[in-house]
C-alpha cells in the first residue's frame, strides 16, 4: 500500500505549485523591484525613480501582486500627508538576494553577450 | 574637463546595456533551462522531458537566443545518428546558479505564498 504523497514541489514540473511561484516572479519588474527594496523600505515615488522605465501603472500592479503573495509588505502610516512604504518580507528577502545576483551578473557580463551576438550573427551571414 | 565616461552599466537604468541583458533572461523558460543544464550537457529531447510544459518551438527559440548571446554552447558531434548537445558556457554558469537559487526559493516557499494570498484575498472581501 502506498502512503499518501505530498504534491510534488519540483519547479521543473509544469503542474507543481512551486512552478506557479516561479512564474509569479519570472518578469523583469519583479526582478528589479525586489533588489530595489533590499536596502530598506521605500515609498512609491522612490521606487518609480529607482527602477528606470517602469510606469506608475506597472509599479502599482507589480507591487500589489508581490504584496498579495506575501513577498512585499506594505505599511500605511496613516499620516497626513500620506506615508506608505514597501519592504521585503522574510519570505521575499532570499528571492531579493537571488535577483541581486542576477542583476550583478547582467552588469558584469553584458559586454560578453554583445560580443557573442556579434560573432553569432557574423557566422550566420558568412 | 570631464574625462570620457564608460556607459552606465546600472541594471536599474532603462537604457543600460545591462538592462537589456537582464531582460533577455527575465522569463520562466530561461529561468528553468539554465538550471536544467547545470549538471552537464543535455540533448534536445532530454531538455524537453526535463522542463515540464515547454513546447518544442519554445525550447528551440529559447536555446537559440541563449546560444546567440553566449550563455549556452551548442555542440554538434556531426555523427550519424545526429548528436547535438547544449551546455552552460562560463558566462552562463553563474546565472544558472542564481536561477537554481530562485527555483529552490519557489520550492521552499510556495506554501507561504498560497497562505499570503488567502489572507490577502480574505481581507479584500472582508
């Protein structure tokens, strides 16, 4: 008799709930917002300045989805003028660290990528 | 007199070439394929089995873009029957490691995310 099995949590399995968790954060805005929050809580306008190219609509939408899934904590200080801050949660923090590594990789290697593209496209034409 | 400045490589800058490098890999298939290749070279059909839910078309397209940018090396052994393998390059390897960390995070915390969503959606209704 087989004992009851926990559902698979292998991210390589298309139907695993861990795959859904991966898909939630597999986009550039989450990959930039999480590292942006790494050094401490930030307000909406600070994030808008920090993450170049993000629109207010996309920022609102991404923050809300991250908050909804418990990766980001939203704190409303209920003050006048309004003071709302966003911060990484304990669950979100290690993901923020992994995305910091991705950002550093991009900064360290973008020239290697450009060189590779040139070589590849040259071969294709040759 | 200002000295010539190297172009910014800050991934938070929308126009930085490092941002383009980040965007290239900010998708779930790259985030699964790179870790899949971490334990050694794999063939097309092995990758198709390993990365659940990927279509042949998407696999071909993603592998080609990763190869073009020098993250993945394609080796054709020019044998009969054909034997083509894909492997991480030295440039791709550290990114593969970062994405392994993302996958492990998803496997470790998908339940926390589900709990947070339930709480959030309950508050919304309440």
